[in-house]
C-alpha cells in the first residue's frame, strides 16, 4: 500500500559465516536446533541436523507440502515433543519446556489455521496477549484495585496496535465476525501484545486476498524494523523473494538448502524439491534418500513410460487380431 | 381442576432448598461448561460428594454442621483434583467420559453394603440435622406470605442456601469480569491459541474445575441441609437436569443458571400437579394419574433437545453469540 513497500527494501546481509549451505553457522543466531528428529510411526516427519536462525532478520522456511515445516514449528515452540535433539533460544535450552513457557520467553507463534478466539471481542483477544498480568491470577483477580491500572495500560496498547493493523473499528466486535484475512491480522497483532523477540508465523498469507497481502507484508517488515526476528513458513514465492533476508528450504523433514532468496531460488536442489522442474522425479533423490541423480531418475521415468506405451500398443494389436 | 392449588404449588417452588441447591449446582456447572468449556458430566458426583461429605462428617466424625460443610467442600476439591490431573491435559471429551464414570463409581460405592455403617447404603443417611437445627437463630413461628409459607425450621436452610448462592454468584461474577475470566473464556474458544500466548492452560482449567466443583458440592450440601442424603438422588439424570437448567438460563452467563433453576422447578411442579389433574378431569383418558406424573420427565428431555437446537445461548445469553456458532 505504501510506496516504500513497492520499492524493494534493503535486505539484511552478512548473516552467515562461511559458505551458505544447509546448517551453516550464523553471525548472531537467536535460535539453534541440533539433531531434532520427530517420527510418526515409521514416517520421519522432521530430521534436522543443524540449523541456526539469524537474529534481527526475516527468515523464510519453505518447502513442499509434507516437508515437515509445521511439525518443525510445533517442535520448536513446545507444542510437540521430538524423539531426539536439542534446541535453544537465545542460548537457553528449550528442550522439554512446555509451550506456554516458551511463549513467555519471547518466542511467540501463530497458527496455519487461524485461531481467533471467536466469542471474545477483538479487544479481549488483544488483551489476552499481554503477559505478566496481575489480574490473571486466581486470588488477585478478585481485587480489581490490584489489576485495574495495569489492565487500562494494556487496553491502550491494544488500541494502538489495533489502529496499526487497521482493526480499531472492530475492537468491540466478536472476533468470529472478522473475515479470514482480518483474523490473520488479529492473530499477528495479538502475538505482538506479548512483546516477543522472535515471531514465528505459520503461513501468514494462506487464504488472504492480494489487497490484504500487501498490508500483511508491510506489517512483517515492520516487525523487523522494531528489532524483532521473524521466522515464517510460506508457499508464496513472490512474498518470500520480496521480504525474506534468508531462506531455509525443507524437504522430507530435512534441510536441503539455505541462503539468501535470490541464490536459493537459483539452486537446482530447491528447484527440484519445490518449484518442480523435475515433477516426475522422486523427492527422495533430491534429499539423497534414494540413490541416483535427478537426471537418471528422469531418464528412468521416461524409459518406464516408453515401455508402458509399448506394452499398451502390443495389447491393442492383440485385440485387433 | 383446582387451578389455585396447582399455581400455588408451582409458585412456592420459586423459593425452596431444592431450587437453591440446583441453582448452586448450575452456577458451578456454568463455570465448567459455560466459561471454561469443560464438559463435566459428573455433576451428580460432585453433588454427592457435597451431600455425603456433609452427612458423614456429622454422623461418623461428630463435627458441628459448619465444619462438616467445610469438610464436604474440601472433599470436592480433592475429587476435582483426582478427576482433573489425568484428564485435563487431554482433549475435552475425555473429561466427559471420566467424570460420568467417576460419578457412577461414587454412586455405586455409596450404594454398596460394604460401607453400610458409614454410608447407610441404599437407605442413605438421615438424622444428622440436629447441629444445624440448633444453630437456627430464628424464633419459633410462621414466616412468609402468599404461596411462600415457612416455619422456623423450613426457613433456616433456605436462608443458608440463599446466602451461599449469593456468595457463589458474586464470586463467579467477580472472577469472570477479571482478566482471569478472560483467559478462561479464551481457553473455551481455543486452548492452543491461549497456550501460544504464554498462559498455563492446565492450571487455569484445574482452577476452574475446582471452583465449579466446590460450588456444585455446595449445592449438594444445601440439598441435604436439615433433611437426608439418599443415593437414589445422585444419579446420572440429575446431571442432565442441571445441564437443562444451565442451558435454559444461558451457559455463558452469571445469573442465567439461577434463573434457569427457578423456571425449571416451577415448570416441574406445575406439570407434576397439572398432568394428574388433567387425567382426573378426564382430559387424558389413555393414561393413569401416575403415568401422567412421569410425563414431565419426558418433557424435560424434549425440552433439553429443543433448547440445544433452537436456543443454545439460553434465556440470558447473548443472541449475537449464536450468529457465529461453528
């Protein structure tokens, strides 16, 4: 919407040390994960050897459906427990820490399927986001004198944020009355009420119309301007290219590539895994689970198709006779 | 038909220990179901803990009535913790299964002859109102007006019950307008979202389960004040009566459960007097007076279904809420 959003912004650079490869070290990592693995029965959903998320930048986590992005999100935020691995946020281990404590440390997430609290008003949704509220404890909540002043301060901050997200006119409405895109905005604004240091957005653009997309993009860039670190999952390549400073690509639970948006999107492994240059090729070849190069796979596939066609022809000839 | 007697009987039920006891149970269930979204199907169990906790404390331990009441409330806290610790981490439906089972287990324990000397098994417990009657400050005489007629012994439990109900409603009101209540309503809507905002969802659900459980148990105490405790009362249908009351008044409201209880009991008395009278008057030739008296229970079931389908927000509930029901 604003003109500066149309003009490409300066990206944060110099985030990594050494070569940009999967698991490469960052100059100033805020989140570090080591050997995080999660299996569901026989299926390995996430198997991340090492990854570091750079501080103060916008990092995109991309990959095909089923790559394990959301599962990885759940593991990092305590909503799911990995089978193995360790991960730390700002140098403190998060392994075995429950979800609400993770949020209190400043790592706040949103959900792929928006979780607006429908039968609470938009303002109540916002106020719920604030942490350390005295009135949220059972016995102190009975004495309004203890929490009223704090509650009013929170309400003011909520109104400011709502104005920034252009939801201020909706403050008194039930969150259930908002449109899908507005709910995404509300969820993001609500997460900001807790004054996080790392915001993790799970598909912030899913189901949002193009007009709202631009304002969402501005908001995400705004988070970075305010010194927050952003990690988001997204399928919209245009958006990733537009706002991400760093891109991490996952496929079949593994991290297959890392780097700045331009170089990652030129990486053949990414094109294979995600953008679909070799649609016929088994993803396992790209991630190294199955031997063979993509070219060999493609040839094998072509051969298989040719043989099938020949077999069909033979059957037809038999029938004609 | 004697309309004045029927209407008189119905009106008298507006102020009675039964109505107050059910109102207390409904206020407690309102905290569970309406505010926190906890599907507690063991209302009868919580009431039984209150009633028997009170009666046993007096008969077996010789406590004065007020200490017995406190003991019963403490027992309901323990009951809530036992139910909550294993189930509140799971999805909501599991709480429903565990609470309905626990209430049945409790009822059967009260019914078994193995503990006859403590629980009185099928006969229940009676003759424990001495200490309560002694505490009665009311001078002897008749009180009340119109259909509401009491003497000093029947009015005293009503006063105690009304005080307990008022305190409970005030407590719930104070909690629900506070940020604590806001978190609870948030959990009702989506507990993962609230967890992601740094709230200890399990602790809140446990607090709500204990709070509501204590209020329901208070209902059980009021129900037995100055009368008796019988295992036949604390059956699963009691749970559904309380659900009907809560849904009638408005589950997510503070005063709705009280209003619901009054309407429920006025209707119950009205129907239980009207139906046999109709049979006697020859309007319903196909059933006996006894059968007609039972028809009201069928009507409660039908009423509950109609409520859930057509007016799930209840009488005092915000109609706007229903625009967005998923």
